[in-house]
C-alpha cells in the first residue's frame, strides 16, 4: 500500500517560498481571523470544542488537552497562568523549532486563543536556551502583535487583555518536565515537584493554577477553533485525532519533518517510502519511535494487539500505525514524535552507551535511584565500550534500570530506564557477545559510536 | 562589573515581566554573560543585590545550568552535539576534526585563545545531523570536511584581526 500524502496543517507554511515570519505575511494568509472568531465565543464553548476535538498533547505524554484544561482550578481566586513548553529537549525531536523560527504568529495566535478560553491574563513562553534566535524572533513577533492590538490590553477592542513574555532556559533537559519548568521559571534550579500536591492545574507557577502546553499542541488549538472540534476529530483515527509532525533522524536516506494524520501512516511507509529507506547497502535494525526515552523497537519483530471486539491481530513492526495507542500497546510510546532510526552498522551496546551518557548528564539529582542509577548505567555501558565488558553486564544493567523506574519524583526515572530495559530485552545477544568481541579499547572519552 | 547601558536597560525591562523578582534570575544571567562573556563572582553578587536575593540563590542557578559558565572561554565557542542522532551521523568525527584544527581538547581554551570546543546534548535539529553551534549560529550537516571549512573561516578571521 503506498504511503498517504502528507497533510500539512501546522507546517502548511514551513519552507514555503515567499512566506516570511512577519505579521503582514501572516495576516495576508488569514492570520488572526481565528482569534477574532474566538473572542466572539464564550470561553467555555472553546474548551468544549477542544474537548470534542480529542486533541492529545504533542509534548510527550499525549494527555488530552481538553481534559487538562477542565482540571484547572477556577475557584481559587488566584490568577491562572499559561506556560508554553518550548523547551524541545527530548533527543530526536525538532518540530517546535520550525514553528518558532518560521511561523511564530501561528503560535502566538494559538496562545491568545487558549488564554481567552481559560481566563488567563499572563502567559510565558519557556524556550530552551540553545534557541537564542528563536527567543529573539518570538520577542519581535510579540512586539508586532502588541503594536497591532493582538496582544496586550484590550485585544481587538474586546476589553480582554493578556500579555506574553519570553523566558529563556539555559541548557538543562529536565526543564522540559512541566514542574521542573515551573521551578525554572521561578528562577530556581529546575527540580521537579512532587505530585500530589503540585499538579500544575491547581498549584503551579507561584502556587497558582497553571496550564503547561507544548508549542505544537497550541497551534492545533488554533486550528480546532478555525474548523470546529468535530471536524478536527474526523482527521486522523479515533482517540488519535488530528495531524502530528513526525521528526525522523538517523540512518535513513531522507531524514526530516513530515506531517501526517495520526495513525494513517505506518512505520514502514514512513521509513521506506517517505524517508527513502535505509542508506545504500544497509538494512534497518532498530527504531526508537517517540524520542530517546521511548522503548526501542527491533526491526523484524511483530506484535499481537487486541481489537475492540476482543479478537486480536498480529502486526509486523513495519505495519504499525504511528499513533499514540498502538505505540503504547507495543510497550513503547508515540512520545514527542521523534523517530530515531538505526541500521545494521550500529552496535546496540554502543548506541545505549550514547543514550546513557545523555541521561546521566541530565538527571537533576533529587532522587537517589535516578541520580545514582543513571550514573551507574552510564558507567557500565561506558566501561563496556572501553574494552572491559563482562558477561553479566546485560543483567546488571537490567537490574539497575528496574530499580529506578517507578521510584522517583518525576517521569525522568522512566525516561532514563526505558532505553536500558528495552535495549537489553530486545538485543540481549549483543550484550552477551560484546565481551567476547574483545573490541579494542577506545581512547578515553572518544567512545560511543565514534 | 562594567555593564553596557543597553544591558542595564534590558535588565530593568525584563524584571517587570514577572510578579516575583526572583523569576528574572536566568534572564539576568543570560544578559550579563552575553555582555561580559562569563559569570564571575561579582556577577552573582550583583544579580543577588538587584533581585533582593541571597547570593547562594543565584550561585545555585549558575552551577546547575550547563549554559552558564564561571570562567572565560575562547573567542569563539564551538558546541558539537554528541547525542544519538548526531553520533549516528558522525558527530564524534566532527568533534575530533575541530580539536585537530585548533590543536586543543574538548573543554579547554585553544592555545591561541581563539576557540573553546565542547560537546553538548541534543540541539533539536537532529534531522540535519551532525549539528554544531558556533556562538549563536547553528550549522547543519557538519561532516569533517564542513568542520574544516568552518575552522578555516575562524582562522581567517583571526588572521584579519591580526
Ligand atoms: C524528562 C521530561 C522531559 C520533557 N521534555 C519536554 C519538552 O522538551 N517539551 C515538551 O513540550 N514537553 C516535555 N515533556 C512533557 C511535559 O512534562 C508536559 O507533559 C508537556 O509539556 C505538556 O504539554 P502537552 O500536553 O501539550 O503535550 C517532558 C517530560 C519529561 C518527564
Ligand atoms: S527522577 Fe531524576 S530528574 Fe526527576 S526529580 Fe528525580 S532525580 Fe530529578
Ligand atoms: S541529536 Fe544532535 S541535534 Fe538532536
């Protein structure tokens, strides 16, 4: 079956010749008419449309956006904040970058609509520190919008006012985790908070009710208000609605970003037809489907999945539809949409050593299992690739990982143990074979995948 | 500490963006580091006084976040992404090329003071790996040949400066 055509909604204008990121160009293309429409609607009606749309968050967890909004404490009398998660720090993910750099007003319109819907008077965009130009572009776009009465007091003459400010991070992955992000926005170390009681919807920024949404999610909100929740729900597949941007990197002919209806394209179609297949003379070996934290899939494995009516079906890995529910049913996750491809030139011990170095560097250090465990996993895989691999290392890695997941304050505990658990489970033979291969010791530090 | 008037203006403006002054810590540190190149102890003291905090409240931020640095670096900052997608596409070779071109090791200032080379984690541009950032500029598809080209550019600029 040939791959379906891309359906560009959020990325409609990305890389379009002649399209520029200024307000005039955005408005020539219909920009901010949806904000005008939204301001004529009752806020509750907008939340209703978002609920009907079935939109799930695009930042990683795939949590229902309408449900998240309905959990906001609206009785506390405290201000409600909206915080845009533009940290884009999950390895393998590179979509929000293009929205910010090439179409910032799409995001700003999505933010203003979401603020109106939730009675928010102050929004912050938390952008990773490594996007200095992105931060400047957003500031300029906000200034333009403010000058045109689209942001600030009395938006479009409606009497409603809302400000947006840009806040820069400084290179720490854990700031992508929503409560770590909030701490960082308060000017502190980004130590994630314990839930309960610190659910952002109740006790978020400055202990006020707070909504944290990903950049792409808020652009979808704009589109939902444009076409209506029911029309949006027709796109994609049931419970996996709309389009999403899939970011493909690693060993394919045409890596890049592609927007598809959720669940309407299979992993095989994406990698073979859209991305041109493996590099010359190579074969696919493994795929991480949703950012480096997601559990790895082995090329060639198959999955038996339950149908709604209780029967079951067996799907080869290349026939898996790329949606939240299928990925979860296969023991991994759609996550952030970052698809990382490895071919048969890759040794899985070395690939895991690379990933483990990332997590050991990024643990915030609050919880002992995560701080010590991520370091141990890094040390073991690093020792292995430096010529001192032992037969029991696979089992040792598994036992360390198993003692982290589920025992930590934040989901980083899972994020750092899932790679190790899944690599060892699915490529155990390579971990066993590694000591016998007696690889030449690598120069100190030059190790992984050099 | 001698901050440019423009930096001071930006700092006063950004403090007004938050209902709680402390929130401005990261933005102030960025502004100062951009102005003077790193964050010496005086910068920590200055930010603490400006935001009515204890110096430790600022120091703990400086020491946690990888982008903040307490010591001067080379004139140009070469950051090579080493995370999985870039490594799969040869980032370690890219980094070794820069090290050779400037006769230096990762984490050190090159002997001529021209560059500091560092590994960094995923820069969110994995589709065009390997990725390198030189100061604020992103460079895509930086294989060893491209790394030599970028190095030549930096050296030529240094020669022009004399
Ligand atoms: C370790 C960790 C890192 C994360 N990094 C990001 C990130 O870079 N960007 C993002 O949008 N969400 C990230 N998330 C998810 C956020 O915590 C949060 O779920 C998300 O911003 C909610 O927005 P959404 O509902 O629109 O997806 C991360 C989560 C964890 C546990
Ligand atoms: S799980 Fe890890 S990253 Fe999350 S709070 Fe604990 S130590 Fe920090
Ligand atoms: S892994 Fe290098 S940019 Fe993402």
